[in-house]
């Protein structure tokens, strides 16, 4: 019987990486190749707008980005029109993200940090949402800090008395 070959995971990773076309390229929406321009504009939008406000044209800023190696998905140089389109898209995305966050914050079922932390002074505590038989204010005073804890036998007796109406036979 022939001996099985030994599996080497490190060698497999090295051999697979050396194969042409083995790496997936990051894709933009619609399957277009990603060039990184959107990420650069998203991260540096204020600086790009400041350059334009300082007197540069969008064509000049686009030429500078092309000189640094950024291109369109087709590999063409970036034009001012391409750049302004990407900037508009980034602004639309930011506005949509802000509107979504605002709508989420306004939802009544979402608790905010101010609602979840009870105030420390002056305000009455919120009412308990426990069932009436589980509430501490049911007529028996709460145990004071000086009282010794109840034993198991005392707890059982109290529970039996509380539920004795359920144990009566007809």
C-alpha cells in the first residue's frame, strides 16, 4: 500500500498565494474594481473642500490625486467631474447615515442613557414592574439591616402560609 502524502498547511498557503490570480480584488458595488478613491475622499473630505475653497479647481485637485496613483475603476485618470461626483456621493451617504441615527435615537422603544440611569436626587423612583405578589411593599415592612437573614425553614413556612389558600381541599 502506498504511503499517503503528508499535508503541510504552511506550504499550501505559500503555494496557493504564488498561483496567478489567487487573490481576490476588492470590489466596489456592482462588481466594479475598487480604486480606493471613495475611501480617500470619505476620510479627507474636509481637507479636499478646504483645498477647493483655497482657490484650487476640482480639476487641479483631481490631477493631484491622479499623480498620487488614484484612478477611476476603468484605470483612467480622475477628472474634476469624477471627483465632484464622488464627493456628492460621500455627502449623501453621510446625510443618510445622520438621518438614520437621528430616527433611531427618536424611537420610543430605545432607551437612552439618561432614561436607563435613575436620578440620584429628588425624583421619585419608578414603579416596580413586578407581579403584586413579588413586590416588597405588600404590607410587610422590608427587613432592616439589623435583622438576621431568614432560615430556610422560615422561608418555607412563610411561602406555605402565603399559598395556603391553594392547598385547601374542597
